[in-house]
């Protein structure tokens, strides 16, 4: 791999030694004088950058682990699993691999998640490998668990597949240990965080319907309140439908009244509590991640949001990406939304 560098994608199940292999390969690249970078696409057990992100680090000297690398750039996924976030997982990995090559790195090592079995894993790994167009695929397998997608690439002339067995010392870690490690990483990230306030007037949004459409007139909000039997804090038109943020759960019978009033079958409602403690990413004018942040409160009447973030100043922030993970500032997970819940 050192003699013919390029993108090298490392795949395998949980705890087969993928991250250790990536560090060893990175050290070989540095020893041979090959400019090297590592893309950490395992958002559940992140080494480069915080959990719920994909991170990229530049290897300038020998490392003990990829966790020694400072994140040169991160991509916000907003979840610790690629399930439900396949597009973000693929786009983020490709974006950071391209950035590493733009910075002159000849060997770009891509560490991946342990999601290896089943149709979702096959779809994710196949499309990720296709778009990265690696020179090498390294498969660490205990038996043949990766063959259901590897065989597709066996006829690819530009790519070499290296099938390896895990080191004997590689042992699965209990789920509780993996969860505890994520909690510690989040705790460390938000340890010195402060609360800031931003106006949505100065922000673009992604990952939620909020502030992606045109606000509803007050008379329509009042109509929606009567139909749904609860306070409606916010409403807007969205892609041939209507999005409403409510105080609580809604009267399902009222949905039909709204469909008739707004002449659409698409009525999306979300209780405001879904936004509390939600993990978000703050992005600059180049769509680069400035920092992660946790939502404390949203004042829908004034259009302001209070966030806890390590950033000292939020003035560079131009957009906010909503995730699906809910956290306390001490790093403890308190919930998880399904894609589309907000």
C-alpha cells in the first residue's frame, strides 16, 4: 500500500482492530515519507473529533493511536450510528477524503464503522467505496462477514482488496463500555462550554423543517391551535405542506381540518420538547463545522435559540445543522430522535 498510495478504506466488524491497523499504516506512510492523512468515519467510536462527527487528521509524525491526531476538519452527522444517516455518512467521508488530497496527502486512510452485516451495511459500504474510489480496500474478517459486499469489487482493476485476519488480541468490548466511552468524550468536549444565544434571522437551517419555509400568518396559527387543541408556537409552509411546532401532543382529528384548510395532505407537527437537549452543529460561511452545540431553549416567538457550546464567539456561525441525538452538557445521552421527527 505504501508503494502505491491512494485512498485506503479499512472495513470490518466491531472490535477487529480497524483503528489500530489505521495507526500502524499511518506510521508506515510517515516512515516512508508519504504524506498521510486519516479520515475517521466511525461516528460512534470517534477518535478524531467528538462522537457524532466524521473527522480528518493530518499525520505529521509517528502516532500511538489515531486519537493522537488533531482534527483538521470535521463533518457533522448528528448521530452515533450511520443507520438513518447513510447519505450524511457517505457525503461526509467523501468530503473529508477529498480535502485531505487537496492538502497534498498521497495516502488517505479511511477508518469505518463496525456496521458490516445485513442489507443496510451492504448499501452503506458499497456506495461509500464506490464514491471514494480507493486504491486499496483492507478487510479485517474473522470469517467471511464482509464478503457480501467485497465480492462486488473483486473485478475492479483499479483497486486491490487485502483480506486480513484480526490480531489475536482483538476482543469485542461490551456495549456498556462503548457507551461509557462516548459519554466521556462528549463530557470532555463540553467541559468548558458556555451558553450563547443566536437569532434564527441570521442563520440557515438543515436537518429539520424549522425555518426552511415561509411563516404562517397569525390567523392561521390561531386556526391550527383550535383544530389541534394545543398551543402552536410556530408555523410555516414547507414543500407543499405545513410545519407546526406545538406545546404538546396534538388532536389527530384536527389534522384533517388543517389538511382541508391548507389544501395539502402534508401536515407535520412536532412538540417543542423534541428540540430540548438536541445535539447540533454550527457551520461557517464555507459550510465547515465550527463546533458542536446542545440546545437549551428555543423562543419561537422571538425566533432565538440558546445553545451550550465550547465556542467563545458565535459570530462566525452562519447555519445550524440539527442532529438526532439528545444530550446533557455532561455528555449523558437522554434520548434519540428518528430522522424526520423535527
